[in-house]
C-alpha cells in the first residue's frame, strides 16, 4: 500500500511539473514582445565603424522621408542620441533650421560632430535626405 501511495505521489508530481512547464513556456508572440521590450533603446555607430551595414535597401525611385528616417536616422534621432534633435521636436528643429534649410542639409550631407555624414545612408540622394529632414522636423 505504501508503495502505491508513493507511486501516486510521484505521478502527481510529474503531472504538476508538466503543467508548470507548459504555463512557463512563452508563445512566439510573447517572446517577440519581450525581445522588443528589452532591446537597447539605441545603438551608437560612428563613421568608419562597420555598424552591421546601414540599413537602407536599394529601391527603385526615391524613398519617402519616413522610409529614410526609419531606415537610417531613427537610431539617433528618435531619442536624441548625443544631442541629435529629436523627431517631431519642432522647437529643436526650428533652431537648427534658423540658419536656412540648405545649410542644415549641407550639415546632414557632410556630417556635424557626432552626426555622421549622410546619417550613414551612403546611398541616400540629397532629395531623400531632404525628405527625411522634413519628416523629422515636422515640415512635411
Ligand atoms: C549616429 C547617430 C546619428 C544618425 C544615424 C543620424 N544623425 Fe543626424 N544628428 C546626430 C547628432 C548627434 C546631431 C547633432 C549634431 C550637433 O549639432 O553637434 C545630428 C544633427 C542632424 C541635423 C541638424 C544639422 C544642423 O545643421 O543643425 C540634421 C539635418 C540631421 N542630423 C539629419 C540626419 C538624417 C537625415 C539622418 C538619416 C539619414 C541622420 N541625421 C542620422 C546624430 C545622428
């Protein structure tokens, strides 16, 4: 009888362990959400580094400001890395653009302090950079 009780306890323990295991496991969607939550806010990449390749896929025709921003500028301009003016921070962009759009565009093309030339989007045309700046500064 003792033996039977012991076996039932053992089986019950197994069943519970099994139940726990399945509630602990995350679904793919949960894992994806978790990854999203714990990923770094931004990664800084300076000119000359191999930064996993910026990013912009060759497309036919000019890309929209939003597409260029998402592909190449968001890393720094979403959160303001190293003093980068943030997307949608109109006041910050007003100050930048006070010197004129062309001068601001020239700084984006040539680089300015921690801002790498072309924001590392080496295959971005001037028009595409213009569109990205307009998108970031809320001037679309
Ligand atoms: C590695 C980070 C980084 C990336 C990527 C980046 N920027 Fe910047 N950007 C900066 C920083 C930092 C500044 C502020 C520089 C300063 O004033 O010292 C800045 C400033 C600027 C300015 C203002 C220049 C001025 O004259 O005041 C423009 C325009 C700009 N970025 C455009 C872009 C565009 C367009 C992209 C994407 C194609 C981009 N940036 C990608 C970091 C970045």
